[in-house]
C-alpha cells in the first residue's frame, strides 16, 4: 500500500471525523512526552534515545506504566515515584500543549488533507521544543534548526500543497527560497543590530570590582556567561582598570581588552586560557552584545523551508511586535532589567504558529 493510498481521504473519511480528533490529541500528548526528553537532553549534548526515561535526581528508570502522558504526572502529584523529588510542571504543560496543538491541526486541516495536518503537527512540535529550550538555555540546538530546515525541504517536495502548489519541483523551489530569505533577512537584522546595539556600557558612580573567572564575568549585581558575550572571535570586552590583579601579578591604570583568543593588558598580549582568574577595579565596562543570536538565523531558515518567504516576513514583523510588548511589560514590572538579554525564539515560534492558523489570511488581506 503506497503512501498516497494511506493518506487517501476516502480511507480517513471511513471513520468518524472526531474519532481522529481523539487520536490526534492522544498522539500529540505522546509526542509531547518525547519533546520533554529533547528539551532536557539536547542542550546538554545527551542522546535522546539512550538511556531510557529516568528521574534526573535518583536515576530511577521509569517503567512504561508510570510514563503515561498527562495522567502519570497528575497521579503522582508531580513527584518521582521512587525518591519523591519534584518533577517540573513543564513536563505536563508540554504534553498538554502538544496534544492541543495536534488536535487543532486536525480540526483545521483534517478536512483538507490528513497528510497536511500531520506535517503541520511535526512543524509545530519543533517550534514547541525550540521555544522551551530557548527560554531555559538561551539557545536553539542545530538538531532543531538545521534538521528542521532539511525536514522542511523534504516535506515541501513530498507535499506541494504545503506551498499551495501542484508541482513537486516548484514547491521545493519555494521551500528553498523561503529558507534563503529566512536566513538572509535575519542575518541582516543580526548585523544591523550589531552596529546599532553592539555594545553595552556598564558605568558606575564609583570604581567597582569586576571579577573574570573561567566561564563568566561577575559584575555588581549579576554575572554574564562568556558564551553570551563572545559570538565572534572579534568580540572584545574593554575596560580601563585603576587596579588589575592576576594570580601572580598586579597592574595599575591599564587598559584591558579581552577577546575569546587574546587578553591585552595595555600592549602586553596574553593567552586567556592561561589566566584562570582576574579581578579589575573600574567604573566602566564595555561588553559586546547581540540584537539576535545566530540560532535565530537558522531557526527562521527552517520556518521558511516549511512555510515560504511570505511567512518569514510575516513572522519577523509580528515577532518583533510581540517581543516588544512582552519586553516593555516585563521592564515596567521590574521583572527584566534594561539591557538584559531576552529570548527571541519563542516570539518567532508564536508568530509562525499564528501564520499556520490563519495569519496568511492577514497577509492576503494586507496586500489586497
């Protein structure tokens, strides 16, 4: 039985429509359980296949009957059955969100094509995983972005209706164009943002102690991981130190420039890997920063591969508005400091999901 036969509307119509509604919700909650594994393990560089699901606290291997999506978490009241350690509410939220997403995909696209509904389910699952990872770790793994881009191109070729085309090569071409526009337009925003907002100045009324350790720079009130600062080899932290202390020497009134590969103290060049600790006294620190990360570039390329270049432009504009509203609200509520980084991936994902569930109609209305 060929794939066209499997997804033939007459086979799916032989069963009551809302039977499939229940199936899609159940399937979505199971996929959500798998997404929880991805959300936890991908940022840590761990396999999503082995070992099987286990408690992160006591390493108890979870049997199948204690791994039923939605029901188990409620039954155990959010605690490990073995050690009683709390299990984050994120697990049940992801399962519920994915289940509802699958259900809505079926209700929206099931009458048109079961295959189309399943492809959108897969696409939106990637958005969910990317959003939760970005919220927690400020990254979107390549497994989701680059993998999503290739998946989008394959789906574009196999399912031309994804781009409202009757031709397989033409649909693939639209997917490729969407990926190129997605990557290109966001990379342009990254470069433009680097020019406009590429430096963050921390100025203090009186000299403060700034500590540089192996992984972070510790400023008064908070610390910044070097991985959030050094996107490129040319990114450099600058400061004028009235006093600079290393493990084995001290300096007075020197300029300090720290990049991923070099440390300059005035004209003296050192290897940062040989300096495990450095403390400076200064009233001004200039730290490089990004308007957006390169992960967002690849993320938008994946969205373009699935949805086309129009969805990229729509998602960019709407995500900017959503991010601005949320960011200004958090600043007003004093939940987010000015100049502090904010995850942008969830807003891109939300805008892309809105496109799938009707945003394209706004696009057509606007141009007409």
